[in-house]
């Protein structure tokens, strides 16, 4: 695809080593929804997926780095798998890694998920999974985070899942969404405590969609900001959301949290729709775009990417993007076929 040439040229011209120029990576090796439903898992940074990501196989990580990416964003995550080799190769190539918790504990595990089983309190579901992540590659033998790890995503697009009506239903929707996130965050901090994690710590995030949250308390007419403001309030007042933390989530939020969102909007939309009001509301919290790719941009793909990275270079808060996505997700069909650099 010619898109690969365009993206590679733009990412390679990043302005500094601090700017996140990432690639979203979910290389599902099937073409239809039926084939996808038969896959045993979608953890593509485990050892079994090495024929795709490793230099000994197809060399996806090496290709990303060659194109100028300095970060790889991930999705599926089976904590039973070891991820040490992926993290090691990413580190060798100079790539930082942004893994995330899978949807399994939140609403896919049946029975026992936290959406239906524990009223959006996700502590007991998430804690053992993150503990396994720490034990199987995320931590070194010295109890320090692997140096390739940068941000752990508590949940991708929680506003569309926890519950699905969180943005456009009643006020209980955003409350439940926030309770799920703060309890899961608390669980990850508790897993760190049991593991006696030392040394430099990673950041955490929850990547929201770019939907407008009319059910949220604030920013009822601007995308993503209402969800972030609701989460911010829950971190500061967890009891008002029906949750009592076991750890100091507010201090961890203040010192380790990064906001993030996914969007297919062009760069020309973002300053007035998001970054202007964001800077006024969250003047000390960094933010990045977890999935960026405007297929309907009024400019060329190259010009649009130059513009969005220019916004990041000129901002103290906006740290960069992860381009969506490395390969086409054929199994999603429809408009999703517009994304993906390689077929």
C-alpha cells in the first residue's frame, strides 16, 4: 500500500525523541468474522505470535522501526502467556511498548465478568490478571518494569463498553464506567504492591473513544472530554461512585496517569474540538491519541499527519500519536477496511 510510504516518511521526521510516533498493532491473521471467532486468543505479543512480530519471522517490529515509529500500541493480552521476548526485541529495536488489559475481565468472561457479576467493580477480576502480567515479562528479575514498557492501558474505549450506553444513556452510565476504571486501576496498583515493584514506574491510561458524552456531568457537547472529566472526578471522589480504594489512587492518578483517546477526525478539527479546552481543564496531565488515522481528511494523508504531529511538537501536554493501524483487519469488514497500512 502507498500509505505505508507516506506514514513512514512522516514518522521518520519526528521532532524529538520525546514525541510519540507510534503504530497500533493487532495483526489478526484471518479474513472473515467466522475465522476470527475460531481464534483461541488475540494476544499478538506472546511468544506464539513471534512468526509475525520477530526478526526471525515476518519482522513486523523491525518494519515499524524502519518506518520511523518509536512506539507500538497493543490490544489483546492473555496474562497466561509470556511477553518477555516481545518486550526484549522491542527494546533492542528502540521501540517503547503500550500494552493494555483485554476486554476479558470486563465483559467477556462468562460467568464472572465485572459488568454483570460485580456491578462494575473490577478489582477482583483485574488484579490476578495484572499480577500474572507482572510475573511473565513485565517485570525483570530485580522487580523493575521492563524498560521497553511505557504506558499500560486499563481499558480501550470503556465508554462504548462499560456499559455500552455510557455516553448516551442515563447518568448512571458514566458513573458505572468510572467505577470500573478506578477499581481496575486500584487492582493494578495492588498487584504492583504485592510484586514489590521498584525503580522507574510506568504510566497508566484509559483510552476513550471520540464520542460526545451527553450523559456525562461536563462537556456534554465536546468529544472525549466529558469521559475524561468524569474519570477525573471519580479518582478524586471514589466513594461518590460506590467504590472504596485499597490504595492511594489519587496520588497515582496525579503522578502516573496520561489521558488518551482514539479518533478518525482530521488534525484540523482537534485544536478547537479537544486540545483547547483540554489544556484549560487538565493543565498538568499529558495526553496522546491511541488510534489516529483520518481517512476522510481534507488534506492528503501526508499533510494531515504532518499537521497532527506539528500540534504535538508545539504542545507541552500532547505527547504524540499511534497510527491506526499496521495491517488491515479484514475480519472487521465494512468501513474498518479503510484502515491498515499493509494488506
